[in-house]
C-alpha cells in the first residue's frame, strides 16, 4: 500500500514550459482524494518550487534544495540543513579556480553574479539535452523560473560571506565542458561533509552531506507515520537517486538516463507526455488491488 508519493519537479512533474499540466494536476488531486500524501522533492529553492504549485492551485508540502529545507503545505519550515561558512569558502575557491558559473541558494534567497550568462547557460543546457525542439519555449520557461525564483544578482559572492547570519543551503554549478565538471567534482572530494549530485550532465549540485533527497524524504515520511516501504519516489536524474533507492516503489521517467531507469521498479512515460500522471494512476490501482 502506497501512502506517500515523493516527486521531483524538473523533467518529472513539470513540462517544457515549467508548469504542471492539467493531467498531472488531476493525478495529484486523485492521489490526495485516495488518501495518499504527495510531497514535492526538488533541487529548486522554495520560491522556485512553490510558484508552479500555487499556479496550479495545488497544496503540497515541499522538500527543496535537495533536502536542505522542508516546508509544510502551509509554507512553514519543518527543517533546515546548511553548509558551514568555512565549507562554502572551500567550494567557492574550487569553482572560481575552474572559472565555472555557479549560483547560491541561501537563507536570504538565491543569488547569481550574471543574469545574461545565467539565462543563456541554463537555456542552452536544457535545449542541448535533446528533450525539447523549441528553443524559444525553453528560454521562456527559464526566464519564468528566474522571475518566480526571485533570484538576486550581485557583483561578487564575497559580499555574501560578510553576512554572518546567512545560511548556505546549496551551490549549483553549470558548464557544458564535461572535463571541467569532472575536474571540479574530483577536487570537491577533498571537501568534508558535502554531497555532490546533479540534475543533468551539465551541472553539479552541492549540499551538506545531510541534505539529500533520500534522507529528507525519509525524515518526512517517518514524521508522518509512514514507512519508506509505503512510499513511491519518482524522478529523472542523479539528484533523485538517493530517494529512488530508499523508496519502496521507485519510478523513473521515460526521459531519464538508462542507469536511472535500471534503479527503478517501473519506467513511465516522459515528462512531456505526462508520465507523472501515468505513474500516479498506476499506484492508485495498485492500492485498490492490495
């Protein structure tokens, strides 16, 4: 019996336009009507995650920034797991030495140092994945994400380090140079107590070792009296691995890499074909048969 569904957003719940389709919305409502808790589990910030949820008039708890923070369906913080300032300095030093573009997720919001580079880098990466055929549609979606994530643009990240009260939750690095990312990832292995994952072949997501989707989903379901064996996790990329491995029923999107699919019990349709909804209805039927 599945009592909780933990879902990724980008490449899973959301389409190319960065919205929740009507079909996926209906599936979420059907799951909730059937008594299944649906929780978002995303690499996005709370603002970036809550906008498409609110836009679809849905109400769900949100695990954001790969598990660095968990919010109730009323927007109240349940838990936070940050990166110490000295650890962040080590990470920043490695990324700066590699001349790599990156963004910060903090207790004071999301930060970038270059708006044009941010837009073009992310749009190019998404489009080059081959999952989308309309570059303008992708760019529009990226722009919407930036606006709704309330990203702040500053001249240099050193100014943030001067804010003693600020908490660092995630660092997101981008590059189309795979060799550069490999070098960075290898260098990050020398930094203690961090977890490095990715939501695509062209990025690295850096969190505290205690801020991973699988750990956050485990904490969430346990606090709600639900077992991991009673949990379905659905995702499409490498930052989803920890929750796919922990869940009793793991679902890969049709657009997921083959090694992600190999970890899962079921492979659904792609995100642009509402594979999320397909998987939800499958689980609802499974519950009726159990």
